[in-house]
């Protein structure tokens, strides 16, 4: 049978097999006997009742970062008032006191790795303490499994039964867990339907699709614009040639008319023709000018 000593006075503890709670014969301290040692054994009482806890939950669902419909669209399917076991390590790290809280039971509940135990809020958990209508969850993790990761030197360590409300709720067909600290009212949440997930993704999804369509249209319109612009330019040039040809024909006997079949020369010919009216010599402008000039003539 392993030997345990009282964490307060150091006296040997007589621990009956099959029990984990022992009372010191000398100082009366009640301890929790882990497989590796005896621990101070505390309970942090509830200061928040279930009605208040539900109110805290409701306000949390209405928070600005939560999914818009969560407050009215979620359904609480389970609320359990329980004392969850945690180890509290008080350590001296670089001459200052640090407190670490770790779950004493395997859990996927949010927040159990960083609960805050208010200093002096706990009571010694002996047979005078009643847990009322709360459920007591027993430890299944040995304190020894955490000792190795703790910095500094031990001041003391304890098993603390921590008051929580475990709330399970459903929203849009999925189930979520939230823990409300029964002492401070703090809310601990794992993944939840926040605006950052469902709603946000829906909006972003639509934006993304619209963006794709927009981008496609922009490219398509752009390409179309280039085609139109190029087509317009070519058409302009063609018409300019027609005009030049006609004008050349009108101004009979000039050599320019004969060679106007080639676009480049046609444009040059147009330049020559338009020079009198002071038109700019840029080819595109010429084409445009020629087109404008050409139109009435084409219609004739
Ligand atoms: Zn003692």
C-alpha cells in the first residue's frame, strides 16, 4: 500500500483502499488521494443559479460576433449543473507565484484547460459541504501526468471541484457545447455558429461567385470592346478608302486614287486629303474622321 502524507502538516495519512478522500488524524485537513500523492481538496461553490446561467447564455447568443439568427434560432437541448474536477498548481516561477489549472478528467468541453479559480473562493470539501442538485464529476487523470510540464517549483497543488453549467444547444441541425462558469459567469465556447463561419461564408461565397461573374464579364466586355474597337477602326479605314477612292475619283487624274486599294496608302491619301481642313494626322483619328465623313456618302 503506497504511503501518503498530509499536504498541510506532512503527517502520514491512513488511506483505506477503495477510497480517495482522507482526513488527517492530526490537523483534520481533508485531502484527495491521487495515485501519486495526497492533494488539498476543495470545492468552489456556485454563485450563479440556472435561471441566471440561461440569461447569460441568451445574451451570449445575441453577441455581435455570433450568427445573426442564433439568438432566436438556437434550441437548448441540455443543461447540466455540475462540479468538474480540475487540478490547481501553485508554482513559484522566477520568484513569483503562478497558478495553473488543468482538467482532472478527460474532456472535450471548452475552457477546461484555462479555468480561473478566484483566490480564496474555494471551500474545503469535506462532509459538511453539500453539492445540492449539482452532479459531481470524478477525476480520471492522475496529477502525475501534469507535473512534468509544470514550470518552477511547487508551492502546493489541489484538486478543485469547479462549478459549471454545461449547455448543449442545436442550431441549423448541428449540436454545440458551451460552458458557463458557475462562479464568475464567464462563457467558454468551442466552435460556434459565429458570423465568422456560416453567415460569413455564405456572404463570402456569394461575393466570390459574383466576383467571378464580374471578372468574367469584365474580361468578356473588355475583349468585346477590343474587337469592336478594332472592328470599328478597320471599318473606318475601309470606309476611308472608299471615300478616298471616291474623292480621288472626283479629283480626277491623280495617282493616289489608283493605289488606294492598300490600307496604309489609303490612310496616307486620306491624310493628304484632310490636310486642308487641318485634321490630325493620327491614323485612328483619321479613320474616325473618314468614317464620319464617309457615312452620308455611303448612304447615298
Ligand atoms: Zn495534517
